[in-house]
């Protein structure tokens, strides 16, 4: 909590430099991951990235200028946190199935909302396929009515 408060104060007062925000983002990312070990790391660090973006916009609203470099360096610090986690995930998948290609190893089930959307997309495609016109536009060679 102290790291988030210090980072917010640095943004709002304008005292935060790109180097200090990168260090604070890195430490805050590690602290967040340690405090909630059962949550998905990409969700936690994504929420932190959104929070840092909002803080940067609030600082820009107060000072009149956005320091894009400071924001980019702090987001890059989060990438330094998440890349080893993703590598660890891929290594554990590869260890559990040593002779399978990496593309076949991801076992996460799609979210319910994406399954519903995929079902709707398939229904729309099949109804268009039944009409013989995939794109929904006039067939080639047909008069355009101009």
C-alpha cells in the first residue's frame, strides 16, 4: 500500500522521474503478485498498468503535459515482471508433455462470453453461406445501381 501511495504522490506532484517510476512499478508489481498468489498474474499486472495509465493522465491534467517516456518506462518495468512468469508457465507445460508442440500445450478453456460470441459468429457465417454470398455485397459483375 505504501508503494502505491508513494507512486501516486510522485505522479501528482511531478517529482517522479522515469527511473523512479520504473523502480516503483517493478516493486509494486512484485508486491502485488506476492500479496495475491492465487490470482492470475496477467490480470493483476494488467490492473496495475491501467492504474498507472490513469495516474499518468491525472498528472497530465494537473501539469498540462503528458510525460509519455515516464509512462512507457513504467509499463516496460511491468513487462520485466511478467516475462519470466510466462516463460515459467511454458516450461511447466513443456515438462508435462515433452513431445508435444508448444502450440498444442495451452489447455485454458475459453471464457463463456467468447464461446457465446464464437457461436454467434458461426451462426452468421452459416446463414451467409446458405445465401451463397460470403461478403454480403453485390456479386461480381452485377450492376451497382448507379
